[in-house]
C-alpha cells in the first residue's frame, strides 16, 4: 500500500517543514499541524491511499517496485525502505506496508533542520579539508545529501551495581629540600541502582554503528507518538535487526552508564583497586523509534565514505576521502618553500658574518 499526504486546500502533495514543525504545501502555501491532518483525514483525502499505485515484490524477494500514479514512472526500492521519492517527479511516497504490524514505530523525533541548513553545515565542514577530492566537494555530489529516518531501539532499564576495593589518596608536600609523598589507603564501597531511559541502539544493518553513536546525543524530550505524516518529504527505513539481536550493545551502554556513576564518585582517589565489581540490568523494556539523520554516501576509488549529521541537533561526523595527489603536491610545496627559506637564511648569515 502506497500513501502520499495531500493538501486539504488544493490537493497537492505535502511535505514536513522542519523550520515550521508543520506540513506546508509548496503550491498554495497552506500550513497544517498534525491535528489538522488527523481531522482532515476523517472527511477528506489528507493521508490518502493511492489505489492507482501498485507495489509488488520482484523475483529476488529483496526489491519492490511501485508505479507512481502521478507521472506513471516505476520506482524501485529495497525491502527495508519505508518512505521514498518518485525519482521522476520527486513526489514523496510512504510505503504503508513497511510500517504496519511489528514494523510500525512507536515514536519518532521529527527533523529539526532543513536541507538548506544541512547543506550549509556540510559546506562549512569541508572548507578546511584541503586534501578532500574536488569531485567530493562538487555541487553534484553535495546535493546527494539526504534526510533519512533511521530505525533505533530505545531501551529502558534498572542497573544495579556493587563495587568494593581499596582507594589511594596521594598528597605531596615540601619540607626544605625534600619532597614528601604520602599515600593513604582507604576501603571503598559503592552499591546502588539507577534507572536509565532511552538508550538508543541503531537497528539498521546498513548504517555503521560507530557513525550513529558518534552523532548522539538526541534530545529524547522531543519524542512524539509516531505518525507516518512526519515521513513526508524524507526517506525512511524500517529495522532489519530486532531488539534481541542488538541487546548486547544496549547492555554495554547500560553497564557504561553505571560505570560512569561509579567513577564520578571515586574522583578523589588517585588509584582504585577493585576486589568486587558486579553490575546487573533488570526490568528491561524497549520501544521502536525513528530518529532523523542527514546522510551522504559517496564512493571514491572503490571505497565507501559516509558523512552524517544529527537531524535534530546538527552534530556532525565525517568519514572523508583523501586525494593522494593533493597530499603529494602540498608536501612538495612545503618542501620547496622550506628549501628557499633555508637558502635565504644561509645567504643572510653569510652577508652578516
């Protein structure tokens, strides 16, 4: 089932506007809130199913094709894409079958920054990257930057911890010509429990975990109940790693949060020797959410590079290609300038001696 979001006034396609945090029609400039669209859907065609669009599995069972009812073009997607565009008319399309049943998200954080803002941030990021290939910096490549809702599992749980051992407090003082170091040894014990909410773990095998971890944190106070309306104008994926497959990563982060609490309470000790160090996670629950990310995938010399920007906070991480020719020319220039300067210095020295 294919869906597109329609303007209640003129019937044109609607897209979510991150600046307004509303849906805006690019044809008649009408603006709508989520409530407006929900009310409109009851008696109008605000979130209409397009019965003229067809979706079917291809022979390899990993690819879907749909026919755009607006322009008639056929667009191919894989089996984890939940929202996309018609490549011919740029019409935003939501694939409802990918968002039903166990694949329906519980929550979403809407995009907070527009594509223009994301492009500006990307260009600023590249300004001082002198060794990045010119082709990577080209407008043709930069325009591939895409807003994508990435699937995440968000875990809640209680972490209990018990740590015992010895801690050293070291003091240093001077007495005449001597420096006296004193070490006091104390027994230390830390025991307790903390409740942790919304630990995010990337649920897509196609996005590198380290990249997704690096653009955190997200502001989870902005989580809202999922509506497919937020996907209009963006790409979206559904999870292909279930909550059990990625729980080990969540467990590491639960333990890490408890460890940070323990270390913060031991800051006055120069050295801590632990004899007991136990952690336990209980009452674990999870929900399925979509989080906003601006992503650019590029290939350079048969290697893939990823640039990502948090679609809420604007935090950036980049895995950028290096042009070996630029590095060589820069090194040669530095060597040449250094040689000239050394020659001038030698001449001046000879003249003054």
